[in-house]
C-alpha cells in the first residue's frame, strides 16, 4: 500500500516570513495567497508536485471543526 500526503496545514504568525522561507529558501511555488479579515492563508508546494501542498494558516485559526464522522475515524485509527 502506498500512502501519500496531499496537504498539510501549518500555523504561522508571520505570513511574510513564512512565505519568504518556503518560497525563497526552499524554492516552493506559491499556489494561493488569500487574505480575509486581516489574516492570510498561503498555499505553497514543491515545484513539479501539484498534488502536494502546505497551507500556512493564521495560528489562531484551525482548518475547521472536526465532525462526528471524522472524530470516529480518528478514534478507529488510533485504536
């Protein structure tokens, strides 16, 4: 069985520094840069690997609430 990670979410509290690190230091491409309510969500990923992304989100904002189905799946996976 092959396992792949398509997207991961990492909190950031300095979007410009985070963007500089992933884009300028690691050479990742910027796929999306969205601002809302004074916060920024930036999606980056390695060039040539469109199926792999890192979403840099504001530290105080998570990817969303966990549904009951997701919670059950997590419990099953950890059992």
